């Protein structure tokens, strides 16, 4: 029990540290993507941290298994380098016992990952999709920021607003420039108005930007032949804002109970993927034990790179097969299970490979003794 507590504590603490670093890197990358969309007006700045919070379980669903795998490599690699594993082996700690101890920690991590993949991640994905759907139904009027030039109408117009009211229903000192006309004869229209407000069509629900007390200038750049129009009221249609941060797979937003009750291909594939995440933890736990075996003369990190490559091939194979299954080019059975079976077989072979070599060496030694006798 002392050895079990020692190894489990070292693995779990290292997993927490590694997963925290990987999570920070992943969240920074995703936050930069959301921030880029917020600066272009596609999503509101107010929901940035909410989006990250709801996506957190989905990040952890993939990060925790990798963090656990790296933790086993680091902890057991250190034990080999410092000859602690030699002492444990002399006390009767075989590879199989080491695998059994590792699997106990792996089961705890697998339960944690199952909670993310089967419950928290779909819930977060659904809330994220609801927020993004609300952003897509906003008008570009809602994304205007005072004191800066912004593109509207998917790049068709450029606008500048000096100030916006607190309820975001009134604009003050508005400037709008846009290209009008056909491809053969394009001209530039510039609109300057004292104020503007958003109005909704009572019948069709379409939103318009209504400008008050201003001028409209239209003509070709460099040409003195242009039109000037003074208006008291001028209206323009507002296109809905667009967000590219949506989920491409609708099944990812469904609860696990909904996937179990559904018989369509997309739901079956998504269910297999969610179950595959905790299975991945158990398989890589077995795989990491032989991969962590290190010669003290070689250094602790010599086998880290090939081990991580093997893990990435494992995860990449699951993602690739899932994509083929979604396209209907791979059957649900064996589905993703064939990848787990192949890597489980590889892990068991590597675990028993050392014992097989020792058995062969002892057999050769006995044969040599018999021949000498």
C-alpha cells in the first residue's frame, strides 16, 4: 500500500501539473480566436469568458488523457533514472504489478474523463451553440463600437460612430462609406448623419438602420461629377452578424441520453466517440508503462518523443475513423473499437516483451549448462 500510494500520488500530481499547462496553451489559442472575432464585430466582447468557460469541459476531455499519459512517462522515467525502479523490482515489483497499480489510477482518471465526455462536454457544447446562435441573429448594429472604423455588411460598407447610447439604440455622428453600382461602373457613396437608430419592420421582423439629418454623397473617386442629397430620414437594411465559431457536428450538442435514444448515423458515431475517451485513458495507461522504461545512461526524456508520437497516432486514428464513419464509409461495427483493440494488443505485447526476453535468456542459460554438463 505504501508503494501504491506513492506511485499514485506522484502520477496524479504530475498529471495535474501537465494538464494545467496544456489547458493554458489550448485556452490561450482559442481565446485569441474568439478575440479576433470580437474585434471584427462577429461576436460580442461580453460573452468571451462565458464561451471559454462552456468550452472548458471539451478541452479537458482531450487534455486530461494526454496529461495522464505524459505523467506516467515522467514519473516512471524518473524512477528508472534514479534506480528506484531497480529497487522496486528487487522487492518483487514486476511489470504486471506495475501495470495493475497504474490501472487503479487510470480508472479514477477514466471516470473523470467519462464525466467530461458523457455529461459536461455536451452540456457546455449546447450552451456554447445557443450563445453563438444568439450572436448570429444579432444585427450588425449591435456590434458597433464607438470611436473606431468597422466593416459592415460582410465588407460591403465601412462605418464610424462617434458615440453610442447606453441602451445601444441610438448612434451619434455617423459616417458610412460603401461601394454602389454594378461591376462595370462602381461608384462610392458616403453618408454623414447627426444621429441614427435601429428600427424593426413590424411585419417581416427585418432590422434597419435609420439615419437622421444628414447628407449623402455619391460619385467616382477623382471625378468632380458627383451627387449630393440632403435627407431628414434615410434607412438601410442591417444584415445579421456572422460567427464562424460554431460547431460543425450537431450531435456534439446533444445529451448522451438523446444519443442513446437516436438511431441515426451521426448520433451513433458521436456516442462511440464519447465512450472512446475513457477507454483511451485505460489503454494509454498500459501503453505508457513499457514506454517509460529508460536506461539511466540515456536520459529521462529520450523516449518521450516516440511515446508522444505513438499517442498522437492513436488519437489521430480515432479522429480519422470517426470522420470516415460520419461520411458513411466505415461501418459502426467494428467502428472505433478496432483502433482500441489494436493499441490494446500493442500495449500488452510491449508489457510482456520484457518478460519474454527474460524467459528466452533463462532458457538459453539452462541449455548452455546442460550442454556443458
